C-alpha cells in the first residue's frame, strides 16, 4: 500500500531516528511512504481561534496534495498528527473555515476534508495487523518490560482523532505485545509530560517529566516508548533514569532492519 507521507520539521533534524526507522520498517512490511513534495511546517500546535486561518493553510496544502494523488495521508509525529487531523476535521465540518481556506489557497480543485489522515500506529494496527506484524518479527523483544507513553496529543481530542480511547488506550500496548515484549500499564501514560513549557517554565517541565517517569518506573517499566519528539526531548532527562525510545526504533529492531 502507498501512502502520502508528511514527516514534519522535527523529523528532519532532532527526530531523525523516528523517521529513519519508520521508513526502514515500512519497507520491510511492504508499505510505501511517498513523501509529499514541498510540504511546510504544520505549526506544531492546532490553532483554536475560529478566525485563525493562515496557520492552517500549510496543513490544508498537505491534505490537498494527498487527495490529488488519491492516497491516505500518514504521519508519525504526535503534534503533526494532531494538527493535521484537527485541520482536516475543520475542512470537513466547518463551512466558514473551509471557504476561507480555499479562498486563500486558490487550489486547482477545492479541498473539503476528503483525505483520510492516519497515524503510523494506526497503519500497523488496521492495515498490516498486529498478528501479521508479530509473524514478521525476527528479533522478538522477549523479556523487555516497556511502558507506552501516549502523552496529551496523540489521542486527544478523542472525538476528532478517533485513534483509541483517550482514557484507556491500548494501541501501543498491543504494538508492544506484537514485538514480543511485555507492556507495562502505568497511571501517567496518557498525561502531559510538560514538554510544551520546557523553555518557558523549566521547573514545571522537569516536575511533569519526573512524575511520568517515576510512574513508569514504579510499575517496573525498563523503558518507555513514544511517538512525540517534544515528549522525547523532555522525558529523556528524567530523574528515574528510565530510557526513552521512539517506537519505530524498537519496531526496526524487532523486524531486523535496525541499522
């Protein structure tokens, strides 16, 4: 299957591992990721103001490009996924926003939210299938106790993102099981780590990340995995010394394609 792929800014610099291992793993699974040409930064934060149109236009361009190629749009970064999915919902459900965005962009064909936006984890679950993924594992992560960290952006708002139950998710735990490891379910796995205030309020960010890591360590997690580059930036400095990895790195390791 071929997807239009939106990598986002961070995957081209600080989060190159998230991107590289995703590409290697997709190839091993028979999935083609066609990177969108001339994509632009999505902004990293969904603009809540109803009259804020300009900051949504880069997302609409990417969505329209996927539509023009007749493909679903796949993402990796939690923040990018959140923005693209919410903007797409605006274009589908909010006539005022849709009209103004199309008036600004003057696309060859107007865009009205037709593209399906999926996260890489959803592709693994719904297209590849976790049972099939398990059958393709050559280096099972047997014995590893892994805590999935969802954070605040991957699942919320639940009615728009529609990936999993935001209060009791299981997609990453099922992913961990498919790799042969043991998922550790801990209370803070879907709470904010404070990454968004890591520059403005270092003390708050430090407190939040240590609460999350201590929660994982308290339930005997040996490591945590995430899909969010901002969470990675913050969480990897935790005081509990719990190592944090991108989920794609463990995927590539299990599939035997980690370089």
